[in-house]
């Protein structure tokens, strides 16, 4: 049997030369030779509880206390982390530094006798929605922070799903044999978008003239509510072609990524202004005089109505049945369900949607740390996985299903892992 026993390149060579019936059987039973052998997370600073949010982010005159409380009550987040010094308001880490620290912690978790150094890394894949600069790529900046030796670097863009596209590239690199080991990261420095100083500077508002922006486009609920939704953090995984001997590893069975941008308009965005027809006009079209400031180009915004209408029915209801059919997946096969949702508000609609499509996963199999770690975007799945991986609760043979949606233009990732 070819399952897990051949590099993918050799596997394809073999199955291309055997009868079609045997070829189909091989394809159905093949599992990529890629294993997550270590997981790490880095959350900067101390946990920030709801009562201390404005101590870190500052106050925005336009946001009423009642609105803030409604948002916090809906999202269910009780604490999160910011790369901000609360005394000075300065940033404590760049995004690249957050990711680099997650990688350092990843290598420090290796068991005795399996020490790895930065020079052992052959492929570094980094995903984020909040890079420190437009150019160069985020992975290059992370590599620069880490040092070590030369390696392949890949930056994946997007929002929450960018961490999973980075993971998929690393897994495929190992599976086809182009890398012996790869590291994938997801990291976010969302707080730099959230601070009062950023809002004021990008809205033409000063501390002495808070009313200047009364009818300003950026003073919208789409921009305001995200201040209380997003936070900072990073995670990393080490991917190798063999599991750790005598230790815990996660076999990557498959990763499915599906976009619905062909039929849905943009929902979450930054560096652009959404037009009446649903299209985006990018920041370079406004980069003359104060146009970019007036139009509120730079704050992150999200179309909340579109989000609520589409995120669960489209990214679960329309994609999961196809994934289930493709891989012959059954709900009883799932021992751990790791859903990345931005708010507790979506937990019940997610449960109902799973029930409607006949894929009910009992909630005692769900694992999420949104309440205590916050919504860290592309890092969220890594941070969830690290906590579960380190908990001592995983048993050999158990299966983990990850659900990672992003509302940017409605893409979703599904990932199946098996404990070995």
C-alpha cells in the first residue's frame, strides 16, 4: 500500500503508470507525508481585561460607552493581549518580532536529543493581515529578525486565512520533498490600527478638535466596532516529513481552502474605500493631499450586515458538505473541533448550521480560547492548537478538524489533523 510510504513526486510517478482502478484506490487512501511536530504561541504583555481596554487603546470620543459594552457583551472576549506599553502608549513589538519570537519558542520546545537551530530551517512561511510595511514581504522581515542561515521564504497575504495558506505551503513543501522541514507562522499586530492616535491621525481629528470628524466617513460602525474585537499575538508550527519518535505529532491529512469572491463583494478591508457598487477603490487613488485622511482609507473596516448574512451560511453551509463528500468525513470521526470565529455571537449560528447540514459535532468536542486569548486573526488557529497540543489531552488516533473563515471576501479553510 502506498499510503504515507512514498514522497508525493514518486507517488505520482507510480500511480500514473498503473491501471485506473488501482490508481483511484491509491488517491483515495493517500495521506501527505507532512507532520506537525511542534507548536508554539507568543502573546505579548499581560492579559488585558475589558475594564482596561481604554488604558491601552485610548478613548475615542465618537464611541459611546453603551456601544462599547454591547460589542463586548456580544463577542464574549474577557481578556486579550496588546503589544502596547500602557504607560507610554508605544508599541513593544513589531509584527515581525512577534512572529520571530513564536519561532524561537517553537525551537525551544524540542525534546532532548532533537535540538534544532535556526540554521536547520529550510522553508519559512509567514501569514498576516497586518504586516509592518507594504514592501518587502512579511516573511523576509521575520527571517531578518531571526537570523540563522539562508532559506526559502514565503509571505501569504489575506486576513484570518493567511496563516493557513502559509501552513499549507509549508506542508506541501515538505510533502513533495523540496524541504526536509518547514516552519509556518500566523501573526497579527492589530493594535496599531486600534489606538486613538491612529484613528485621530487617519481621520483628520486632533485631541483639541474632536468634533472635526463628526460626519467623517471613517466614523462608522464598521470601523468602530473592530476596536473592541481584534488583538495581538503569533503562533508557529514545525512541519517535518516524519513524526517525532516517542513524542506527540499531528499528521496533516489535508487542507482545503475555498474562496467565494466570485459571487460575494468585499466585507472586511483596509487601505481602500468601498464604493456604492461594492467594489473597492484602493489607497493609491486617494494619495493626493488629504483625500486619504478624509475618506478614512487606512482604518480596518468590516461590513457587519454582510458579515452576519453570509459568514456562516456561505463558509459552512456551502463549503463543508463538499469537503465532507470529497474526503468521506463523518461527524463521529471528529474528536476535536477547533473553530475560529471572531465573536461568541457566531457560536450558536455555527452550531445550528452544522446541524442543518447533518454534520453535528457535540459541543463538548469543541475547543476554542477566544474568551481568554481574544481574536488574533491569522494567529488564532495556531494559538488554539498550541493550547490543545500542550494540554496533555490529546490521544493517539484522535482527529482534529479546524475551521478557519475570513470575511475579507469570504474564504474558508478546513484542515484535518490526526494525532500520532
